[in-house]
C-alpha cells in the first residue's frame, strides 16, 4: 500500500508541474519579430569563448541539462491523447533563477556535455557592453550575437526568442551545425546589458546521434 500511495503522490506532483509549465507557456508575451543580421564582415569581433573577451563583456557562462517531462495536452488535442511532453526547465525566461547552476569558464564551452542521443543542454549568461573593448569604441554599433552549437541551437535574448512564422528567424534552429546570428541591438551604448540563454540540442533528433552537445563558436560581432 505504501508503494501505491507513493506512486499516486508522484503522479499528482508530476501533473502539477506539467500544469504550471503549460500555464507559464501560455502567459508568455508575443515574441518580437526577427531582424536579419548584416552579411558583411564585422568591424570588431569579441570571442566569448576566451577569458579576455568574456571578461570585457562581464560574461559568466552557466550550464544545466534539460529534461523531457510529461505535460498536459493542449486544448483541441484528439480525445485519445492523454499526455504529451515538454522541456524542463524553461530557462529562456527573463526571470529564471540560475544561481544554483554550474559555472563554467569561457573556454569550457567546447567541453562535450550530455550523454548523447536525444539530449538538450541550457547555457546562460548576462553580458554588458563596455565603452571599449581594447581599442574598439562600441558606442552606436549594431551588435550581433553569433552562436554555433553542435548540432542545433535556439537563442533567447532578454527572455524572448525573436521569431515569426514563415519568415527567416535566426534565433530558431538554423540547420545541422549552422550558426545562429541574432541581432541583439541596432545601436548599443555603454552599459547596455543583455540576458542570453542558449538551448543546445543534439541532432538530428530522429537519428538519436551518439555525439554530444558543445559550442563551436560564441561571438559578439559589432558593425559600424
């Protein structure tokens, strides 16, 4: 009997968590429209996988594996569907608390993470634009976040993933080992702060690959 009661309690808890996830998703404001990045070479590039440039931008990377969890079907699902799945945590949210996450050095973004197969890994950091990086004056520059995760990535900036259905959306999955190039500001000024969350995905998902999730590139490109 104890085992039965424990299973029921666990089921109730899991259902409550899934309900909260569904409510949080429904409460999200409409995403901002995507902005296409420049195609010309950048005026200046800061490499956020190096200690020097990461320090200049106040970057402290943190990471945590994401899990697949059971969730309540959305309204309108076929009546025979009793459950579906979601990702936890939803770490792209602006108010998400990552204080307990593992801190990693910029150069350790290239460390292979997860156990392979169908796997998802979150990476988060804040970055603050200084007046200068080396001799480069950042004031007024267009800033483009360029992220290349092996194999796919989704990019959140200040709690939002810029996207629009039927339109090129660089913050969403771009393809197998293709970079995400997301405009985070058309004209930065010193002191501007951005919260960045990267959702790394092992893929192709239906193949269940034996490789793992890791960064190939993490840059902040400036255009003047």
